[in-house]
C-alpha cells in the first residue's frame, strides 16, 4: 500500500511562517500556532510542506489503510487559512454559529483573517475537536 504523502517532517515551522509574504497573514498564522500549542500542549510541527500540525494520532480504516496525522493543524492557502479539525464533534454547530466570518467543508474551517473571528470561540472549537480526536483514537 502506498505511503501517505503528508507526514511529519523536520522542516522549520519558523521558516514556513517567514515565507508567508503577507504580514497580516503571517502574524495570523503565528497567533494561530500559539493558540493551538496552548490547547494541545504540543509544539508546532510541519506535516508535509504546508501543514502546521500539533500532536499526532494513528488511524486505521476498515480498508486496511492506516497512517499517522496531526491531531489538529492549519495551512496558509492562497485565499484563506485552512484549519483542520474533526468533521463532527459535540457543540460544533453551536460554536461555529458564534465564531464570526468563516466557511466550512467537512473537516475544514476556512478563515480569511483572525480578526474576522472570535478567537475565544476558535479556541473552544480547537479544544472540542482535540477532545473528539482523543475519544476516537485514544
């Protein structure tokens, strides 16, 4: 079976941030990193070339495919910051309703700028997602 493309690396998170040209976006990513470090009590680690992840867990699908991934993470993309959470967890919809300006996909939260959202609510979302990931994967 093929190895996962996205794996923890030894690449520098600071270098990843330094390469973000937009000053506001860079500062937002640095602040989000501090928030996720606080919640997870784990240091930021690069996963692949573009995901800043925190902690790790092992998964195994019914198909037999398995691997490791960060518990939570984010990536600075062209238009938004993509925040990677669990797809469903208690209070998700309630917290999203209080978050502020954002978009969602299954397990992704898209934020243009941290100033568009309530960071206390974002911290609660991250904490709830981490708790659900731990419940699901130990």
